[in-house]
């Protein structure tokens, strides 16, 4: 028995044998041995009945293990697909945000160039000689040095609100 199991185990490593087949073989051998021991009057019939019952039970147990393994593999594959989709959506959002920041930055540069070419706007609240940024700071707004940076507050605004 040990000789055959050694030969069969070497063969089983080369080929993939399902858990249901392994369970049927092991259950059949165990059932045949148990049936032969239990039925002392006719050991052949006891071995045959025990082998059939053990083989069937081993097959069912092995099939259950196969199904669990397949379900776990499907769950892991679905989780990996979901994570890949989330990563792709994140990368797309980053690319879209960078493109928006570049466009906003280009628009801001164009607006600054146009504003510097045009005469300065009069403001009744600010002194005549003050710059627009000084007016913005005096009214509760700060220039946004991190304009276009998605990780900073107010990434799409040229000014950010004071927190107080």
C-alpha cells in the first residue's frame, strides 16, 4: 500500500488532480478497508460496499473543497479587478485635474497679461496707488500660491478664503 501511494503521489505532482478525485480515491480506499474489517462474514462484499460508500462521500467532500477554492479565487479576482478600476479612475482624475490646472494657469496668465496691458481698474475701497493683491488681502482673501495643486485647499481658485 505504501509503495503504491508513493508512486501515485509522484504522479499526482506532475498532473493536477482535483480535490474531488483525490477525495473519491482516498474515501474509496478507506471505505473498502473499513468495510472489510466491519463485515467479518464476507469481507469482499463489505470491502465493495464500504469502498463505494467511502468513494461517494470522499467525492462530495472533495467537490465541496473545490467549490470553496473556486469561490475564493473568484472573490480575489473580483477584488483585484475592482482595485485596478479604482486605480485607473484615480489616475484619470489626476490627469484631468492636471489638465484643468494647466488650462486654468494658462487662462490666469493670459488674464494677467491682459490686465497689465489695460489700465488699472479704479476701486473706491482701495487706495489709488495700491495693487489688486493688496486689496484682496485687505478684504479677507489671500492669494493662492498652491493654485492648481490638487492636494491643497481650493485647487481651482486663484484665491483662497481665510479660515476665520
